[in-house]
C-alpha cells in the first residue's frame, strides 16, 4: 500500500503529464442530458444488473471538478471542466482500484454511492443511477450525445429533465445530499 505522500506525488505527476499531454492538443467534450426517472415505471422494467459506484471529489470549484471513482472492480480519476449547461470538457483515466479506494478513504469525506444500470435505447445507451446512502431515493438517468441538437428516444420511465440544474450534479450531491432537501 502506498503512503499518502507517494499518492500525492503520483497524482501530481499524473496531473502534470495529463496537462502537458492533453490541454491544447486533445479536447474531449462530453455532451449529456439528465432526467429524473419515474420510479413507478422503472420498477416494472426488466433490466440488467447494475454496477456499484462509489465516488468522491478531490477538488470542486467553479472551473473544474476532480473526481475519483470505484466502479465495480475498476478505479478511475476524472477531470471535468466548467459546464455550459449540457456540455463540458472531460478527461477520464483508469487507475489501479487499490489507489482509487485509498484516495476515496483519505481525501474525499463526502462520497456518492449509487448503482448504475445501462439501458440500450435505439442507437444510445441510458445510464440510470439509483442513489444510496445520503442520496437515497434519488433516481436519475443520463444520456451522452454527439451534438446538443441530436434527437434521442425517450423511454416511458423518463421524468422531468434536470440538465443544467446544479442540484443534480454529482459533485453538488456529494456536499448537499438529496436526503437533506426535504
């Protein structure tokens, strides 16, 4: 197991490599729309098993968020740039799951726990998140698009659109849990 200092140096080195290698040379723009899910319709749906996600944030500010995540048996670190309602720059890299777990344990006091289920619909795949822990009761779906104008199939279980509503950003939910809204 690595020490906190070793993890900080590894993260610093990887972030510097990331900046050098990608900023200005490669730009990944994630375009996504988010919706609440109608629980009554969702529970009737035959669906595949989901994957458990645990994620936390190493940095949250107006320009970016830096997230660490364990998804099933894989670890990831993600940098998301400032959002313009439905799009934002995003860079995600797989890291050793042991490192992701250690980063979560040591540096992210507020975590998101959810089960993500992927549902194909036409040429797209909906990612439906059923939140647990302090966000218990929240059920949300998102879809990634090629362009903001792209049309997509809307399943019957889809509810109100919440794209651009910061209360439904995972980074916001990590500090302002859904369970405290009532």
